[in-house]
């Protein structure tokens, strides 16, 4: 929690005197934070902002936590980099190799 509080404090300095802020951090994982009345909101169990392993697509890729379709598995920095590498490899292989050349992720049925 201390790391998140430091990040929230830095954002507060950058954003000025705003007392109520919501933010989303995308990096190696996904995190969110809400500052209400100038204080970091932690929630009843201290897990407010722990959104990286919320399921966004039940048919999505397997996450490092073992679940399928977590936000982290879909939109974290490493996930975006992996899909970019796959798209580039599909482009290099040329047309007709069975892969879409896009970073948009899997199509919905």
C-alpha cells in the first residue's frame, strides 16, 4: 500500500489541489486508485484499486494468476507488447497465414 500511496501523492502534486481524483495505472500490471477528500480510498477490505485480476473476457488469454481474461492479461504493458510482436510476426509471414494483423485482440463471436 505504501507504494500506491506514494504514487497517489505524486499524482496529486502533478494535478494540483484536486481533492477527488480517480486514476488508472497501466504498466506491468493494472491498478486503479481513488482519492476522496484528499485521502486514498482503500475500501472495506483494503483492496480498492486492485482491478488487474478482474475478469474482462472469460474466453480471453490465461493470466499469470491462472484465471482467464483478467484485465492484466488483456491490457497490461507486457500483454500489449506480446500482441504487437504477434501482429508483426503475422505481417512478416505475409498474407494468408491464418492470423489477423491487428493489435485489437481476439474477435468476439
